C-alpha cells in the first residue's frame, strides 16, 4: 500500500490523524485541553500544504493553488491566535 504513495501523501495522512486527535481532545475535554485547537490548526495547515504539493505534482494546478492559499490562510490564523491573547 505504501509503495504507491509518495512521501507527501504519507505526511498528509499522518498530519490528518494528528488533527483528528487534537480536535477530538478539544471537543471531548474542553477545560483540560483549552489550546489544543491551535495545535490542530497548525497541523491542518500542514495537511493542506502537503495536499497542495501532491496536487501540483499531479499537474492539477488550480487545486494546488487553492490548497496553498487555504494553507497560508490557516497558518496566518494560527499565528494570529498565538499573538493575540483571548481573555
């Protein structure tokens, strides 16, 4: 199964699992894991970045550009939530 997959697809799967774990922790235990959504958001931007690279290598440039833009937007929101304190 993994012979046909390149490194970016494997990384996408790993990052997606990390996103699901941190998002689930944030939903199930909101008081204990208050800031796990920030970590999930960072890994979500990495998922979209790896997905964009995979799409670009498959010559689907419009989907690759969309993935890159959404990845940048998600990373910008991640950095913005780190800088701004939510009271």
